[in-house]
């Protein structure tokens, strides 16, 4: 919406959140800041957060499975996943594999 000539600030644009901005914010925050991004082979884990954060949690449904992901940042890094475990098993990559539909998994990430 653009304010008309009778408005206090004519020509000013309003309601920017109605243009798709909210969905783009959700997309960028979850996939590129929190770092949980879908990929053909699974969920790529690659957070990029302020180093002051101690950690955070994310619950993500992906291809019918539920992933409960806990991020821990004990040495206050800003980027990357130094260690990832899925259901207690250490991964050698930052891609959490696809699991069968209807299953739930616990993922722990050390940043």
C-alpha cells in the first residue's frame, strides 16, 4: 500500500510484511543463520550465529521424519559444526541422513 496525498506522509510505502518478506526472513533465519538446510542427501548442518550464543534448539520435520536438534556452543564459535551426533552416533560429515517417515531422531551439534 502506498499512502495517498491526504496522508501525513504521502507516497510512503506501508505493510512491507505483506509482500513475502516474512517468509523470506523465516527461510534465511532457519537455513542460513540457524543452519538447518534441506539437501538431496539429508539435512545440511552449517550454523552461522553470534559467538555470544550458548546454543539453541530446533525441531525440524524433513521427509516425514522428525529431527530434534540441539546446538551447543561451549567455546563461543560463530560458524560451522565441529561435531555432530545422531542418536548417539558420531557423523563424519555435516549432513544428517534421511530417515524413514514417522521416525524421530536426536541430533546434537557442537559448534
